C-alpha cells in the first residue's frame, strides 16, 4: 500500500510539473516519494514497479497534448522507454544506498538519471523532448547552469535536490546538506547571471495568420499562396513603419511550387529591401516535399534554410544538411530543430546572438514546446524569436526571460512585438559541449563498478524505517 501511494504521489507531481499546468516547483519534489521508498526495506521488485508506474503516469500529459493528433506508435515508445530507465535509476540508487556510504547514494540518482536522459536524447527521434529540465523554464534562476553545462545540468540539479530531501527523510543529514549546498550554489550563480548587462536591443516582431494558413492547406494554389505572401508583406511594411527591424513568420506559412516561387515571394523581398528589415518566412513545397525558411535581407540577399529534423511520419522528403546562418549575428532554425541541442550548439558557435525560428505546434502543447526554444537560448547565449501556428509567438532573451508572448490559436493576424536584447554569444557550453552528461555516464559506471566490488550491505542511518 505504501508503494502504491508513493507511485501515485510522484506521478501527480511529475504530471503537473511537466504538463500544461506548468507547476514547475513540484518537479523538485516529484522523485522524492519514490526515492524515500527505495531507501526502505520494501522489496526491490515493489520499488521497481512503483518507480515505473509513478514516472509513467506522470507522462500522461503527453496524451493530453497529443492524443488524437499523433498515432500511438509515435507517441508511446519514448515515454515507455523513459519510464523503464527511470525505474532502473531508482533501483540503482537503492543499491547504492545499501552498498555505499550516503554520499554515494546522493550521487547515484542524479548521475544515473542524467545519463539516462542523455541517452534518450541521443537515440530518440524526438531529441531531448520530455527532459525534466524543461519544466523549469518558468524559473530562470534555476536554469542558468545550462549556459555552463547544457540542458542536462538542470536535470542533474533537480535530481540532486530531490535525492537530498529523500536522504534527509532517512536520516542521512550530512549527505543531504552536501546536496542542498550544491543546489544553493547553482541558484546563486543563476541569480548573479540574471543581473549581467545585456547586449543592444533590436525591435522584432512575430507574425502569424492562421486563416491564410488554413486556406493554404485547403487550396494550395498559386493564387492562395500569393494572397498569403501579400498579406504578410503588408503587415511587415506596417511593422517597419513602427520601427521593427526583424519579422518572423511561422513554418509552412506559404505553399510554394518551384515555377511560381520567385513571383509569390517577390512582395516580401520588396518590403525587406525598401523598408530595410529582415523577414523570415516558413514555406512548404509539396513535390518534392521540402520544408524551408527564406530570409530576405535588406541588402537584397536571400538565405534559404531547409529543416534538418523532420517529424516523421508526417514530414517526408530529405532533411536539410546545412546550418541556417544568416550573418551579422543572426541565425535561423525551424521548429523541431530546436529539440536537438547539438545541432543548435553547432550553429550558434558561428557567432549567432539572435535565433529566428518559424514553427508549427499542436495547439495544446504551445508552451511545452516553446520552452525548449527558450532553453536553447540559455545554452548558447542567444536571444530567440519564435513564431508558431497552433501555439505561441515568443520572444526570450539569452537568460531565458520571456519578454513577450501571444497565442496564435484564434482567427486573424497575431502580432507580437518586443525590444529583444542580443545575446552575448559563446557560452561555456558552446565550448565544451556535452562534457557534463558524459561525466554523468562515467560517474554512473564508476559507482556501478564500486557497488559490484562491494557486496557488503551498509545499513543506512534509519534502515529500519519501512
């Protein structure tokens, strides 16, 4: 019965912290009931089952976001695999508690789960989607460590705090104090980074017209495409008169046919040149399938970027291979590209200080997916302007603060304007890459070897507690 309630409580905390409720504070305590259970005399199989059930039930927010929109075979594999690995991480931590001193148990859970998330992000077709770290984007002080060591450092911090609480409940006070001190240090760094001077600001805007997009999906003719382009050109010109220098329009906003491409996009090129603004618009070409973004620069240059990470099976065709570097500190990516930290890191090392992102979401996942873009900005020291159909238009600075946001789930043109500070550029994470998660892998293997050689059971400070 105790195992059941631990699974139920952890499941609820995971669900509300990761899902649409955005109750980020709960994520710091979500693993605690299961770790507390693991440190008891409860049989290992019960701990394993409770950990799997607790984590898996927490992932039901995915069904709330994507149920009926994605087939089960696309939706289910990653959360199921994550649940298995989470249960294994909890069991690994239980073994460390019995075979190592409390400091070994303290390190075991954050190292094992960080290594697991890193492995999932490496092999999953959805990249880093679903990481616990994304639950903290509404808490900027906690996620600044991503500028040092990347996304998975935030995961490690969450798990370290939760494990410290669980160990404190089991009487391991010194180990709990060490964990809490490390978390406090990370928070202090985060607060200090939020007070750093920012770069010069650029007036930017995100534009999205769901009506023209639906018309494009329904008709897909040169006439409908020309009408959509003309509408965005007119809106961009009006924004330029208000001082806006950069406009981003969502993924797939215009359906192009190769023979009509130049004529249809001409109004946008003309406004960019005459008004001196940079315009980025997402396009889709049905035959052969190509998901691209066009960047029209005031100097008349046109940069074309092809999406590199496609959402299978919905997106077919060959993915792009080249980075979306525009120059002058600007870069572009398309929607799902931002689920893959390594791709963005490689691009931003070219000096990107503002990342411009056309996107398209699933309605109910607006903030869940948008916050991944915010995290990429912190990791790489760049501001992010994202414009999405069926989601949110967001403008976030290089510290992850959301400066402007608007939903695009209603009729008519949605416009979000912001004075967006340019990021400072290269971070430590840019330079050292995935050193931290690889270190977590190494730490997990090291602890495993020590535990294998130490079969003597070390009783915990309150091992008699059920």
